[in-house]
């Protein structure tokens, strides 16, 4: 049994119920509004007023901006508008109370406001600099399809069964039992006899989901072969139930490939722009402990910390500024996560598990 040791690491709104959920997100910005209303004279806001809350107007322009951010279709504008207006009223009430208690002057709140402001401005600059994304040509899409048969024409799909337990419960005794077991069910009986808690799940992954090295290793394993994955405070005992052909043709994969190539190009352009700015800037590290390793490859911001990684300034799709590229297109997987664990973490564990394969 192999053991992998791992490091811890939509569109338009279609129903009124979903609108309520999306509108509720509007409330989260209440403490970040950051405007002390008692310190400045009140001015009328541009646009037709829809409501007044303790003398503060909520206008059509505000409502339209919220509807645009939520991606509400024209057919749902009236119904959604009423719901979102109520959320804006609630936000105004919360903001007013926060101002009375001077929460907007709390250092943590002020820091959060400044961070949001910085992200929005950086995002707006990058969107202006990159302009509208250029979609790849049909020839470029077809070329990618032909050069990556493992994602499409020759795609394989792995059906896997998992037992998920606490990492501390993956003792030498459990490992030895798993090594001797002929099936995952035998391991489950062993765990039950010792009152070791675990969860069950079934996961389907394809060669389009997993990195090529891990895909090759899984393809080389026998059906029913057990292996273990450790990630943080949990462990997974996994067996391959089935490997089947799951080809995807160009007609189906084309739109996904197009989006992937467009995101990839945007990421490259964004990285080039950041590199240009770094090259012309005077950057001094006042604390030498935080200075980058001179031998490390130049790459700019850390993953997930690139400017503009937050919400887009105008509601449009954000340029791909993070270090991660979009996943390979052609994915058509199904996941049945257990009650006590999430499928994304299982996928991440498998993705990185190749480091422990022998």
C-alpha cells in the first residue's frame, strides 16, 4: 500500500430564492462602508431616489449597480430589484448604527477598507491595461485539442472509493491491516472492530483533472489496489474501483478550451505587466528577512496575493492574476462528498499525492 504525505495547504441568477441568497451578500459590506456620516454635510446622491433611510437616499444608480454585480437578467430586474432594494435598506441601517458607534474608526475595519480599496484600484488598472480579452481562433482551439489527447480523445476516468479518517488514527497497526486487506471493505471491518471513526466517499476523477504524473501512476495500478493519502489532520485510504474510457470530442471541449486559452493569455499579459512595473520601480526591503532569495526564480507576487485578486471593479470577470492557471478543459467529473469532508480537498490530496508514489 502506497502512502502519500502531503503538505496542508455563475452566471445570472435563475430563481428568486437564489436572488435572496445573493442579495444577502450585500449586507456583508456594511462594516466596510467606512463613512462617518456625522463628520460631513449630507449631499444628495445623483440619480432618482428610490427610498430614504433616516434621511439617506438610496438611488436607482445604486440599485442598478448591485443588480449588475449580481448578474440579474433583464427579465428578472423588477422582482430582483425589490429584493435587492430591501438588502440595500438593511445595509444602510447597519452602516448608520456602525457610524454611531464609530466602528468605521476601528483599526481593523480601517485596515480592511484600505485593503479593499487597494484591490479595487489595482483590479481596475489591470482591466484597463489588458483591455477586452481576445478569444482564440478556432485553429488555436483545435491545435490545443490535438496536442493534448490525454485530456480529450484519450481521456480516462478513475472511479475510486475512499475511507476518510483522522491522520492520528492511521497508526502502524492500521497501515499493516490495510497492507494485508484485499479490499477497502476489509479495512472498514477492521476499523469498526476498533471503534475507529471514518467516513466513506466515492470520487470520480479523470486524466483531465489530475496531473500527468499522477494519472500515469494510477493507470499503472491494479483494480482494487489500496493506497493511502495523508493531508494535514486527516488521512484517506483509497482503492481504484474502475478505470474506463471517457473521450471528449472537439465540439464539446471547444468552448472550455477557448475559455482556458483566453484565461491563460490574460494571466501571461498580467504577469508581464507586473514584471514591467517591477523592473521600473525602486523596491527596497527595509527588513532584510523579507527580501526574496536572490537564487529564486523571479515571479512577483505569491500565489493568491497578486493585485486585483479580489472582486472586480466593475463586475466583469477578473484577469487571471494568481499564480495558478485554469484547470485543463474537458473535465466532466462527479463527486459524492461524505458528510464530514469536502471533495475539493480530496482532489487536492490526489493531485499532490504523486510526491509519495514510488
